[in-house]
């Protein structure tokens, strides 16, 4: 290999390594611009020809753009690090634009090369940064490379925008359409048209993307989707993904509108580096180009706007529209329909109780800003009253609704049968084509014939399976007999019973409520605790009614004041078992109507902060029960009861059926102490004022001593 002589290359440069930097802006260029790659790799031979023994080729940035906002270039970082360490004699690139497309990166490289005495070379020249003329030429070339990118980009974008203004820019034709003579038209395949139309008709009935996705999977109905294959986009049939259904429903293309610029690219600075990201999707009317009635649509524009409103309401925490909510299985019938007349906010719903099904409607007011809630009330009683209003409105039309339900039942089966029939036609065509290919093959070439025969058999099996499914669907559609139609009409005539039946799904009730009611305004009179509801029915009619605010569970099931007082007085000396026995004998019930037990007494004490009894010995001996007094005095309970009835021994009782309470001091002093002492000596009970001679023996009176 002959060595080229260049006066700018010194022995100091040759003692270091040469770096050959390669870059192409996109993966497409890497795959297709092979001649450009060959020319860039050939620079390694030129570096050796210049006298460099060690040549390092850095090609890690192939397919990586160097434009503003592009991703990190690891290869360029590697080259900069080697230059900064003084290990590089020359950095070579086919064109300077391969090194960088931005002034910042290019100037950084030039600065490092000047400090470390590193040369820069391209396909034509060698540049020494210590020479003023070379610095000037490199500066001009670097500026031109940056301008080149901007000029080319602006030229391409201007052409795209001009074509988009005419509605002719189509990058990828969406399923359901084809491009003919530069215009979008519906796909001539009837199966494609019916499948795409089925998405919108079923969404109108179901109302949510997730449930619609489940419906397609349960019914095993395939949809057409674009799939890349061998560098091209092909239309294939498959069960749809959740994201595909959402994309179709949000795309204004299917409403006949042409939109350009719906997903703008935003440039931001993240950790000191410029990044490009996709911005928030714009509404069709806010896009750079918006053309109504541009091509035939699958739905009208008014229906598209209703669908978007429904999707915003179903969006959970993202872009939620409070005027619409999806009908879900919660027990709150009026979720999404109530609006506060005080502040105009929509009422939210919260679920309480052990099972989390007790609904409560709540207006947040200015609570999120540190204030308080505007109003709140229980949902069960309110839902019951509103159900009566709905039933009164629906009752005259229930028979007609029953007939519509029968028609809808038949129509849904017709739609599914139609989709399956189109799918069967497609499979029959593919099976026929597979047979023709097999029939035309040379039977002696078994390697080809066996593959074609296997493909033909697979198509025949798919046809047979789908034919059986279609036959079953036809049979199922015919199972709605005359008796069943009579039963459905009977349901319409007894609609209130159907509404109140536990088996009636809450989702269905909510859909009926939203079908009839536009909005319900609610107000609360703080003085009278009365709720006022104004129902705005769809169609413009208004009705109103009043009702008392339902008590919350804490009030409606509150323990009676008398019971709390009894628990508080008895808890001084008695445990929860004794208190529960007294309450039960008094036939008292808890706030929820249950019988008192030890655990419920314990819960009540904790609720009302009632301390448990003091069990210290000195406290227990001050007041004695009848049993304790018997043990303490040595007399029988019968004897003590005679003294009590004679009003010689004082005794008290907190409540009926509660234990008798006797002071220990009353047992220790006269006259009780003397009477008990005489009883123990003589065996005779002599009450104060009685004649000792006439007193009969306690044993003669069948009285036993303790």
C-alpha cells in the first residue's frame, strides 16, 4: 500500500491512532444506502495510506440521527472521549455532516481537537485546527452542514403542509379505506366495510372501549388491521387489540374528516439535553388542517362528537368530562347525574360499609382547597325515590320497549351472523385458491405438493369450523319462540317488579336512567334538612320533588341515649357480660336492632369513651353485690333479703334486673352487725323491735344459715 505524504501529519500524529467515524441518519438508510456505508468504511484504508498504523472504526451510530432533539450518540461520545485523552492523531469522516448536525457538538469537537493537537479529515482534505485558514474552512463547512439540514427539512415540510392543505397527504391508509387516484374511498371489500361499521354500532349500544373489546372476543369476530410484512403494510384479519378499538373510535377519519397535525412534536430540555416528544393530541378543529366531508365516512360528524364526549367521560383520571360517566356496576344509581345547585359542581359518589356497597353522594365544594364539603347524603333512599320517578315516566312505554327489545335481540344476531358469513366467504375463497395451487402443482414434486396439500387442508378445516359456528348461531337466533316473546311482553307490563328484582343488573338500570335523564339538580335546606331535586328529562321537560335528607348510618343506627347512660353507670363496677345480661332482660336492642352481647357492649363503650370497671381490691370491697355480701357476712342471701325488706339493711339497684348493691360499712355497723351476731350465737333471727321469746327458730322456719 502506497503511503500518501501530507505536510500537516507529523510523527506525533502518527504515533497515535486514527478514528474513522461512521453515521447514517435512519435505519432505512442503513438497510438501503449500502454504497454510502462502503465509502465510509473505505476511509480506514485511506487512514492507513496516510501512515497511521492503528485505525479504529466507530460505527455505533449507524441509524442514529444527529439532528436537534435526536437521541444520544454513543459512538460520537466515544470519539470525543478518545480525543480528550490525547489518544487520537486524526478524526476522519466521509463528510463533516456525519460528525455533527448541530453547532454545539461540532464546536465542542473542534475545541478538543485544537487543545490536543488532533487533525480532522474528510474525503478531500486534512485540517489542522492550529492553522487559521483551516479553522475558517472548517467553520464554514460546519455551518453549511447545519444549514443544509434545516433547508432540506423546511423544504420537505413545506411540501407536506401544502399537500395536506389540499387533503392529499396520506401516509398510511387506515383499515376500512383505500386510496384510489389520490382520494380516500371505502374499501370495496364488503367484509371490511361491515366489520368497521360494527365497531361504531356496537359502541353505541355498549358505551365503553373495554366492554366493546370483550364483546368482540366473546363473539370471536375478527377485524381488519394493518400489519407490517416484508417492508410493506398488509391488511390482516385478527381479533382486535384494546388499543386498536380506541384508535378507531377516536380517529375523525371514520367520520369523513381529513386531519393533519393532530399529534404535534414538542421540543423540550431534559437534564440539559434537547429532547423531542409527541405532544398532547389536539382536537380535530384545532389541528393545522381540518377538512369536513373530505371523503365518505362510516358515521356522521354529530355521532363522532357524541362518541368523543362518551370516551372523555369514560376516561377515569385522564381528561374526564363530568357531564358523562360510564355505567358501571356500583350501587349508586345516580352517579354522574347529580349536580349541586349551590356551587354547580357534579356530585361524586363514595362507597362505604363492610362490603363497600353503601352509596353516598357528595359535593366536594371547596374541600380540596382546604374548605369543607358542600353537601352529602346517603344514596339508598334517594335512589329509591328517583326510581319511582323513572318508573312513572317509563310505565306508559314499557310494552313498546318490550317489542323493541325483541327486535334488538334479532338484530344483534343478524349482525353477528352477517360478520361470520362474510368471514366464511373469505375462507372459502382462500380454500379454493389453495386447491387451485395444489391442483396445478406437479404431483411428482412431493416437496411442493405436500406443502400445498397441507395448506389446502388447513383452509378446509377452518371453513368447516366456521360453518359449524355459523349454523349454531342460526339455530340460536331461531330459539326465540312465540312463548318467549309473550314472556318478554309480560316483563314490560310488570316493569316495576322487574326493576326491583335483585337479578336486575345495576348497569342496565343506570343506562335506562341516563337514557331518560339529562341532569338532576339537588339542593339542601340546612334549616329543615330537606333535599330538593329538579329532574331535567331528555326532551326538555322538568319535574321536582322534595324529601327529608336520609340519616347517615351513624345517626340512623345510633345507640339509644338511655342504653348509653345505663352502660356508663354500670361500667363503673360491672363487666360487659353483666351489662349485656341486664340490657337483654330489659328487652333493649342495639342501634341496628340486634340483641346485646358482650362484644357489642364493648364496642359501645369504645364508641362513647366509657372506661371499664376499676377492679382494684380496695374499690371492689366498698360496694358489694348480694353474693359478695353473703360471702363477706357469713349469712345466707335469704337472711340478707329479710333485712333488706325490713329496711334494716340499705340496698340499691342501678336498674331493674341489675345486681343489688350493699355497702360494706352497713354490714359492719349496728343494727345489722348485732342481728347477725345474735343469729350466729342462737340460731334465731331477731329483727329490731321483735320479742325474743316469741321468735321461732330459723331452722323451724326452714331458713338455713350461711
